[in-house]
C-alpha cells in the first residue's frame, strides 16, 4: 500500500512540477518544489533527521534553495541541484559511510527508479531493472535504426525526401487547427518533470555499493602471508629504496622551485605591463597538476604493508616534507592568483582557483593524516568528498556576480577593466554596470595610462549603448515575468533601474 501511495504521489508531484516550471525560468518555483518534496518525506516518514551527512545535505539543499532565490546565481542553482542529487541517493541508504557511495546510489536510482515506479503503479511484482531496460531496448533499438535509415534515404534520394515533405505538409494542414488550441509543449515538459519526480521519490540502493560501503575501513590492516614472507620483505625493501630515492630527488627539485617562487612571486614580483597569462593561466594549471600527481605518489607508496614496515621512517619524513612543500607550492599559486586579481580584477576562474586551493590544502592535510595514522584511501575519499560538498555549498551562498561587478569598477584605477567581460555579466548586476559616458571616459583615460595594450577592447560609447539596450530589455522582460519565476536579485535590480530612470526624467 505504501508503495502504491508513493507511485500516486509521484504522478501528483510531476503535475505540480509541470505547473511550476512550464514556460518558467528558475526562481521561487525551485524553492517551492523542494519544500513540497521535503514535506512529503516528513509526511511519509521517509526521512530521519539524524547523522552528519543527512543533516548537512538537508540543510544544504534547503539553504542553497533559498539563496537560489536571493542570489539567482547559476552556480548556486547548480550546487543546489547537485546536493539534491546526492541527498536522493542518501535517502535510500542513509547508513552510508561516504558521500561517494550516496552519489553512486543516486546514479543507480536513475536506472531502477522508473522500473520501481511502473511496478508499484501497476501492482506487478518487482522486476529487475536490467530486464526492464532489455525489454525496452527491443522496441527502442529498432525505432532508432528505422529513423537512421530514413535519414540516409532522405539524403540519398530527393524524390523520397520530397514525398516525406509532402506527408509532413499534409499532417500540418490536417492537424494544424488542433495545434492552434492545444500547446503540445506541455507534454515534453511533463515527461521531464515525471522523470525528475520518479528519480526523487523512487529507487532502491545498489547492492554492490552497499557491500563496498560495509567493507570500507578507515584504518589499514596489515596483510600477512607467511608462505611469501621472504619474497614480500624483499619487495618492500626494494619499494622503500625506490620511494626514498624518488622523494629525495623530488624534494630537492621542489625546494629549488619553492625558493624561486618565494623570491620571485612572494616578495620580488614586479609587473612590467604584460598580460600575465603565462604567469597565471599556464603556470597555475601546471602547478595544480603537479600537486595532484604529488598526492597520488604518496597514496601509491603508502597503500599497503609499507605503512607497517619498521624501517620506513626516512620514507615517512620525506613524504611529510613533500606534502609540506606542496602546501607551499599551493600558497605560491594563490599568490600568483592574487597578483592576477590585483592587476586584472576579478573573474569567475580566478575565484574558482581560490576555492580549489582551499580544497587542495585540506586534501594535503588529509594525505598527511593518512600516512601518519595509517589510514586507508577510503578515508581520503570520505573526508575530501564531504569537504568538497561543504565548501561548494558555502561558496554558492555568496553573490559572486555582484561582487565581481562592484569590485572591478571600484578598482578600475589600478586594475584592468575589461568592458567586454563586464557587459556580459547577468541582468541582476545591471545597476552596478550602469555607468555614465563621462564616468567611463575618465576610467578609460586612467586605463590607457596603466595598460597600453595593442589589443582593442569595447569603447565606452559602445558599452553605454549596449548596457542601455540591455536595461530596456530587462525591464520589459521583468514586467512580464510570472510570479513563479520571481527572484530577489532581479527584483532588486529592476527596482533600482526603475528608480534611476525616474530620477533621470
């Protein structure tokens, strides 16, 4: 009975979602949909608010849902939907030890959720999802093949192509009147909403992932094989020698690089009018790749019995030095990014580098803990996956578009103001992008002195005209926006622009 009730509510929820999102953009409708989903979980007793992961993800998708209305940021909405996806996987196996397995169960629900829903709705015995998709492919595959050959024959034979066009015109003429009164776009929207509803409310955990989760341990256990003892000791000694040689050489190389960076990037950096692309873009990406490979090397050498080898002290100390030096390298990347922001203002990738480096430093710390306390690789995945979700949730609450718009204009006296980039910021930032021609000409005069680049960028006159057109389009669009698409960020932008227009008149 409970299964059938869930199946019926799945249909009702799909209809509600269709009403909320049909011909609408994301706004307050997203928050309403998530509140209804959460209320159903409480009513149906499908959710127990206990455990670190459950509480964090529930708080995460509700708070990011609220801030998707406040900030109306694509990043916030993306993080909100990502957290909701992982949470849906956690719902069917709340005892999981890692968010990695929760996300895995989320992907599993994409496949077995529709099968479970159809079985519950029809009252049939629950069948295996692979059997369902196998039966589905019996019909789907021939249809795809037929459509493929129809396309080939149309391209190869103009008479056949014209015949199909005649049939298409006949269908339009015959059924055209129906299309005038019925909006068939609602059908694909409903099907998408039904799929989302099925995914959120139906599904069972993957047994393979459950077994992996149960076997997962945070601490390494020494594997003893007495018959291979001599051989394994020799292998460990050889691996230890290789590790010591490798980390000693790499530490020396990295020490040289860090000394250069500390001298040149930290304390001796002087900008000479160049674009800094190689200094930051290529250099940053390569250094980040280096840090990730460094982490992988430590994990490799301390993956098994090497952790228990009594003579591994030197290898451990070299690993600690290697981890510490990589942390210094991460700080050097951060300082490179700081100089880039100082001279070329804020942009999304530069903010992304800051977030990534915070996670990298935490990742290096967890690698240190793994080596020191003989933790497993599962410990790294468990800790870092949670840290990634937590940091992304917190960072998605910041109104980055507004921060960029305000910061870049406020620092135009020292940082390069890229008008082409600024003109493309979202509508909600228009009040901060709306500058007079006199203001922009004053900024351009200062910019020309600071940045005598040969490359041509948007002129102040073109920028003013472009923003003016965008303002008018945005005001017209907002005044015709449905209440379901309402969001606070664009509402505030609309009010400010209208007030400014009134004052100018």
